[in-house]
C-alpha cells in the first residue's frame, strides 16, 4: 500500500499524450479570484474527477476548457489547442454536458439528441443509429417521444448526458452528470463512463458526491478555487493521513508515545487512554510490529485493524488542511498541523511532483 | 462527407425551430390569429361614416327665419345635424359647455340689412373640442356652412334682381338659373386609379405588412434570446456550428413560417374581405420576401442587443408602436417633417405598406426604390446582427 510517487508524478506533470493541460491558471471576476494557480494534466484514456463543494470553482474550470471563459493568467490547452482557437474539427472531438439543463423543453428526448447530433455534423444514417444507442444507454428509450419539459430531473440529466455522448467524442467533459440521479442509475452511468475510458476516451467529470472519487482514475479536490489534492483515489487516503492508518484498541491504558520510533511508524494520535490511531508507511508490514510492541509492554490488544477512511472523511481532512495551509505563512505551523492530524500537505504533494 | 455537415447543421436549426413554432400554439394564436381577429372586428365595425356633429342654431329673436330644425338640413349639409333651433343663446351655450352638443351656430342679427349696407355678417360657429382633428373637421364644416349660406343669399339676390329686370321689360332675364349664377362651377371627381378599395380593404396591405413584421421580429428575437439566456449558446459554442449556420437556419425556418402566414393572410384578405390584388403574384411574393427578410434581420438585431426575454419583448413592442405611428398605418408619412420622414423608412413595415398597397391596388409602383431599400435593410440588419452574435458566441 506504499504510495507510488510515480503515479502522482504522471498526473502532475505534462505527459506526452496529455489531452488537457492546465498550467498556472488563475481566473478573476472583477476583484474576486475564483481559480488560483491551477495545474492539471489529464492523460489520454483516464477519468479525471474534479471534486469539490458548491462554489469551489469546478464549473469555472470546465468553462475555461470549453472556451466560454478565458483564464486571467496561465495557459489552457485541450487536445493540443487553446480553447478560444478551437477549429471545427477540434469541437467535433469534444463532448460537453453542462451543469444546468440547456436543452429544448418543447422537443422530445429523441429530437433533442438528434438535434445535438446534427450540430456535430452526424449524417442521417449514423445519427439515427447513435441516437438509438445513447437513448438505450441512458435508459431513455421508452420515453424518447416525451417532451423534455415532461421529463423528471433525473431523466433530464440523462438526456443531457446522452447529448454529450451522441457524437462519440474523444474528450468528454461532464459537469456534475450524476447530480439528481438515483444511486442505482448513477452506478450504471459510471459503468458506461468506465467503458468509454476503456475504449480510449478521456473524461473530465465534476461532482459534489465525494464518494464518487473511487470511480475516477485521478481525483482533483478543489476548494475555494485551489486544488488541495491531486491523486488517484487510493493515494488520496494516504495524502489525507500521511500513510496507512491503524486503529488500535487496548484492554488497558497504553501510552502511544511508546510506539514512536518504531520502524515504519510516522505518527501516533492518542484518542483516549485505550484508543490509538497510528499512521504507518505500510499497514501490512507495520500492523504485526505495532501489535507485538504493545503486547511486549504488558498490555493486551483488544482490536487492531487498518482503518479505511471514507472519501467524505478524506475530503474533510484535506479541505481542513488545505484551508489552514493557505493561511499559514509559518512552515512549522503547517508541519505541526500535519503531525497532529496526519495529513500531508496536498499543496506540497502537488508542487513536489 | 464534410461537405454535407453544414447543410445538416442548418437543417437541424430549421427543423428545430419549425417544430418549436408548431408546439407553441399560444404564440401562433396571439401573433397570427390575434391580428386577424382585430381586422375582422375592424371590418365588421368600421363603416367609414363620420357621425354628424350635433348642432344648435341660435337665431335672433326678430329674425323671422324658420324655427323648424328640418328647414336647416339642406343648408347645413350632412356634416351637421341640427337638433334644435332656438333664440336662447345662453341655454344653447350651456348645453355646449356640458358637451351635450358639438357645435352652436349663432346667426347674426338682420343679415339682409347688413348685406344691403355693404357689410359682411359674422356667423359664429362655437365648439367645445380638445381633439385637434375634430376641431379641424368642425372648421371645415363651418366653412361649408358659410359657403352654403352665401350661396343661398346670392340665389335670393339673383331672384330679386331678375324680377326687377322683368319689371323693366328686359328680354329673357330667367335664361340663366339663379343656382348657376350663385355657383357657376361644380367639381366632378373622377378617380383614375385601377381599383377603388373600400376603407376596410384599403387598410388590408397595412395589416398584412404589420402582421408580417411583428411576427418575424418577435418570433426570431425571442428564439435567439431564449437560447442566450438558457445557456444554449454555451452548447453552440462548444459544438462546431458557426454563427452564420445558426443565423441561416433561423432565417430559413422563420422565413418559411412567415411565408406561410403571408399566403394565409392574403388568401383570407382576398376571399374574406374581397381585397383587390391587381399585380402578378410574383410582385406580392417579392415584397413579402423582402419585408420578412428585413424584419427577421431587425429581430435578430434586437436579440443581439437584448440580455433578457422581457427586454426583447419591450424592444419588439417599441418597434410595433413606432410602426403603428410612423409607417403610414394611421398617419400618412407625408405629414411628417423631412428628417423624421427619412428615418421612418428604416422600419421595414413603412416600405411594406406602400409597396403592398401599390401592387395590390395599382398593379405597379412608382417607388421601386423602396424594394431596393428593403433589400438593403435586410442585408444591413442581418449583417450587423450576425457580427454582434458572432462576437457573443466567441466571447471568452
């Protein structure tokens, strides 16, 4: 379970085949900075999840990729071209699903998809086939003749997803595609996104559902316009806790300080006299050593397990650390925070990489 | 295959717009059937007959003139309806002040004596009106009354002179009738126009032009602004469609729709109101096409400068208001001063009314420059709107 620095390296530095490159990008609206120092490189054939609370700057970032907004500073490149200089051929390679419903209320589901397919230049025969395929894919085939205004919120999101996919684009930009969709259908949508990824498509997906981080190949956590973490999902856990996390309960009082200095142990948090949280390099290797050390001191171990934080918890930790780091000029203060709570500075991780 | 993509995109816009129009029957009803209904009510209700002004004639107490109102019918003409003949001027003025009558005519005392003394008598026509058009009409009627009374006086004088001449033994003094001497000429109006439409028929080209302009301006402007405000422009921006394709698609769609409305309207006007159409259908079609194209361009321009639907509706209504006032629909364009008159022609409907009227009622026009002007307006409006919308689509 050790962190593989190369995995972070590959997503934080320009790869040879990066579909999306965002370098030192900031965006201001009058005197308000909405995005700050964003660096992001999305290799071909991956799903990049952009996760953050509402108002974090996700949609602003997406709109810069579509060419709707220009960065105040920095460079954006999509499919090797700056968005404001997109040619028709470039646009035909991009699929975009906006956050809010933008289709025609008085057209049916099928007509809306057919219209978007026509905009992307699909000729009749292929268009007919693709409309049928995506309608079935998003489970709207049975309501294809229903006007969009009569579709439920979830159906509308699926309709927009179908429109983004109908021309079979190379890069698919989805702004909160699973918002308002029930968990069962959300699963099937992610399944389809994985299938697209496996077929070589590159996907950039924003979401407020932190739990969906697990569905992505790379996750960029964005808070207040800054990327506070950028890593594959498993690495996020390690970023949040600075390693693997062991949860130990003892049958008698035990001083966690006795574990400091053990090989592989990075930090110990005492959460009550009989409850410890130990951050280690590798849970598999360190767990027996820690248990043995406690027992050797004459205290029985009631339970010992590797703790897998939920992405909600990880997100909360990273957000908290990110916020503190932005305001902590003193490096020691930041490090002590990390030592106290466990998380590694995500900004440091990104910049180190 | 790339060659077919542009027509595919344009046809997508055309199809989408036409479907949207058909699925919004309320818009159709208000924009198309509404004006038809107004025209129908106008046709049924308007007779072109101007109500005669209710009149009181005030006579001097010792005038010896008849006090029967019917005796003054011929003198006053059709414009005045004498309700009462009285000697009580104060009571008559009281009724005028209370707007119970429109005009009080006060006859001067002893016209004959004054005439014989070689002086003019003043007939006072008093009105209580604020409407300048009505005042002008009353003045016109007063002049008519004055002429009629003068003619009667002359006829009476001629009769007196003739009987005096007979008494003197002059030969055939009655050869020339008194009314010919009093009014030696009579105007006989001969209209050489190829057709003489009724009042309702005369307004038909104006109604047609106004419907077409209002429909074209409003529908295309709302269609574009809805797409701007709903965020659909963002979809267009990321898709390969160009502003030119988008604008072309909309022009074709609304052009087809307005063409259908024009055909239906003309059919209804001809079949229902028997409006004469003398010119070849091609001329009517040309005027309709140019009017619709320039109106669609104006609508696109409104959409390009509007940020919200209410703003678009306001601007469309302003255009409609300006069209009603300035286009010749209510007031003749020739009644405006020169700088305003030149400006009026930037309204497509001002040219459309004149051209439709000429081709329908005369079969030809002497203002063919207005055809070129309509074409120029179409190019100018569409071109400017295209530039503005292109800038908006590309804005980043």
